[in-house]
DNA sequence: TCTGGGGTCCTAGGACCC
DNA sequence: TCTGGGGTCCTAGGACCC
C-alpha cells in the first residue's frame, strides 16, 4: 500500500506578494495584471474570492466584481525562488518528490514511517517545516493514490491536512460534485449533468461499459477515478519520473488586435528565438513546427509543418512559422494572438549531409554565445529577432532555396 | 464574462504502405 | 474492379490543468 502526499500552496502568488508587502494582508488582491488590461487572473486572495474573483477570470471582469481590489502584475522570479525553497523542504521528507507545477507537489511517503512516524504526524511536521522556512501556508492531502491525495488537499484548504484512510476512498469521494475530479472540466461536467450524474456517487453506480460507450477511453478512466484509482493517464505514472518536455511553445496576445504584417512577423521572430533558445537549453531538436493564429473574433487556427530533419535553430523555426503565417493568414484580418510551437522533440537532430552539418554547427555555436549574453546581460542584450531577420534577408538574396550556404555568419 | 501562457493528452480523418 | 484491413505518420482541433 502506497502513501502519497499531495501538497498545494495556498493562494501562492498572492501569499508571496504579501511577504514582500505586508500591507496587502487581509485585502482583496489580484495577481495577473492591471484591471483594464487584456488577460486573466493568475491568483486571487481569499478576500477577493468573496467577490467571485478567481483564477482564469478576465481581469476586466474581476475589476467589475471587485473594483476596490489591488491589481498586481506579479513577480515570476520570486515565485520560482519560493517554489525552489518548498522543493528543498520536501526533499528532506522523501527522496521521491515531484513538483507537478510551481505551487504543488506529490511525495511518495511509503516507507518513511520509521523516520517520520505515521502519515498524519509526518504531514504535520512537513506543514510546520514549510511554514517555518517560507512563512507560507500550504494544504496537504494524504491517500493511497495520487488522485485521492489531490482531491483531499483541495478539501483541506486553506491551511489544512486531510488523510483519507485506505479503504475509505469511495466513501470520501461519493458526496463530492463530479467537478472535483481532476480532469472533469466545464464540458465534461455539463455532459455528465445531462446524463443525470452530479455527484461522484452517481458516477460510481454506473457500469464501465456505459461510461466507455458514452465517453470513450476517458469514460473508462472516469469509472476508475470514481472509485479512487489512479486509472490510466497521467495519474498512473510514477511519482518523480521527470521526463523531457514533449513540446515547447511561446505565444503572444497583442495589446490591440493588428493586421500589420511588420508587427506580426517581428513578433513571430521574437517567439522563434525564444523557442529556439529553450530547445538549446534542453538539448532537444524539433521536427514539427506549428503556427497559431487567433483572430479578433477569437477563432483560432493552427497550421503545422514537419521537417525532414530536426532543428533547434532560430532561423529555421522563424522561416517555417513565417511561411505558415504568410500562406494561412486571411489578408487584412485583425490578429489577436500569434504563437510558435515546436513538437516531435528528440535529443538529436538526425541525419544531415556534411555541408549542412557544418553550417548547422556554426549556427549552434553562435546561438549558444547569444544565449550566454542574454543570461549575463538580460533579454535585451541581443536584440530579439533582428539579427535573425537580417540574416534571413541576406540569405534570401544569396540563396533563395533557404538552404544553409556559405554566408551569412550569424550576427550577435 | 470579452476571454493569458505554458503545457499534456485524446480524437478523428486522410495519406500511404503492405 | 465498386472495394479489405491493419499500421503508422501527419494534421487540426479541443478539453483540461495550473
């Protein structure tokens, strides 16, 4: 029998902000941007939640509901720093720790009893230690599966510990709304309601065949979840098994919708550089590049292209995403968002002829140098995209095929 | 309600191959 | 000729999570 902890920080971003500005305590605080900006709430203080403000709510709506709230842009580097501190504490409690996101983690506590005592005791020690080293509150769920531990930490909020005893899983879940099951979102909830299923108990009563017929592969997993099992999908994976990312992407929503190709393509250049850089950081190469385009009316298209080799080079990423943009954009249509996505990632670039290989090596060295400059002097040290764009223009003159030629040498 | 940005996983259809 | 069947790859879209 496994013992799993799920630890979730309470109102994480807001709580970190309060550490740096104690005057925020007890007030309605919204992290995510200014009240009039495009964007959504990243985190809301419990005070703000009383007015119906919650994460993912548009900032403008949050303002309508709670005009007296304090709106903050937030400090991502501080959040990462505190997330790291939490991780250090967790590492002292179990060798098997997995940060599931910036503010939550799973710990496999199986076999820690001799050292830390029974689960509830260990959880209280952990809760204390987190508070002591970060001054932040968290909630902890304890169960035999990841799924139930996660639901338990949710029920324990704020600042609580909840243990679901082995054998009690179904009973614990039964009275809860189906929406509490991770993976059941707005759409699935509605479909379940349409079938008369509102609580987990209703779900557990149904037979698997019915759920599979109605909801496919997902329905089958759902049947297991209703009984507290880590049935299928992500929850079934080992805790702490950290794998390479499967995709890397960056996107940007314009402050105002635009049909200016210069603006859109220079944004594509910036996004391409960011994607290329992340690929190099991970030592990964992408074979599929994808453009994302969202229009004024929010209709969104994605257009992908698979290369015959894998790449981590900014220019190649830009070339493809720009081509996809030029061939798929409805001319004149106002664009709200553009994105660049790299998929089919692998740790090597695959077969390439020697000439291309040589060119590719030189680019990689130059880009590595640019990355280090940015590390040292900040993101603006190497003008984003313009170097690549310049190189691209030269290249198109000399070499219309866009294949690596003798020049240009990358400018950094 | 005027809707971010970074991900994961699933579905479904078509191409292509044997 | 009126039509198979499985496997794999690619593309597009969508649900969901924090």
